[in-house]
């Protein structure tokens, strides 16, 4: 993908992560720990907010370092949750679309958490975005959030070193971009309707109601 910046080969370290571009990830030397195929499949399973059988699906393509993505989670998602998700009318499926190395590491850590803690961790990551994403030691800042959520430091470190998970997130991001022509975050698909950016609640209502008729 040419839309994202590329950088020279560098090693992922606790001090260097924040400046890394995701397009360079195959050369970052992330992997001492490689997940077995079954473990990787579990880590990559859809993370669904709401009833998996809900008739309307909202697909969110989001980067955890994206301020507009944070705005959606803070301002719009709570309203959608109250009106549509908690009532079983719609569900939200989160798709990782990291725009930089810090966002990728955060997405990896969230996926390594127990499934029931995934969305609570996502909300903390957005709430504390300005703190961890600008930290001089991004991995340490993320580790602190993960520990607060009940993850062990060993689990978190192994997650950061999971090259298979890292590459899968990168490859999925590229596939989403090609398949759905995604060029910015957040982008949403409600059925076949695309919503680009942190649009107001009413925009999502119109799209969801259109799928219910």
C-alpha cells in the first residue's frame, strides 16, 4: 500500500516504537514467540460488541492512535450502544486498521486479552490515547494499561513479540484497504453503506434504519 509512509528497517524497541510505520513491520524483528495456528485463529476471531445474531452489522475500521476514532468511541458509540446494540438491533464488529506501529502494538495487546475484556481495554486505550501514544516508552505505557486490565506482564510481552499476529494484522489491514477502498480512519460499513469519519449519531441512525426496513 502506497498510502502509508515507509521507513528504513529498524528493530522494535521500547523507545523506538512510537515512530514506526506499519508498512515496515515485516522487518522489525518482532518474533521470538510464534503462535500456533490454532492460537492465532483465536486471536484473530471477530471481536463483537452486542448480540452476534443482531440483524444489522456495523463494521468499524479503526486505528487506536486516531483522534477521530477516539471521538467516535467517546461521543457516538455510547448512543448507538444504548439505542441499537444493547437492544439487540445491531452489533459492532471491530477491525484493526492501525496507521502506525504504536496503534498496531495496542491492537495486538487488546487481542491478547480475554475476549470479555477486549472492548473495555479498547475504551481505556481511546480514553488514555494522548498519554500512551505520545509516550517516550510506548510499550511500557501499553503494558501498564494491560496490567491494570488484569493481564500479566509475561502475557503482554509475549503478545508484543508475536510476529504471526503482527503480520496478520498488517495483511488484514492491507486487504481491507483494497477490498473496501479504505483510505482513512475511522471508516464504517453498515451493510453496504460506507461512512467515513467520526460522523454524527444521526448519520449512523439513518444507515442502521435503512438496513432494518
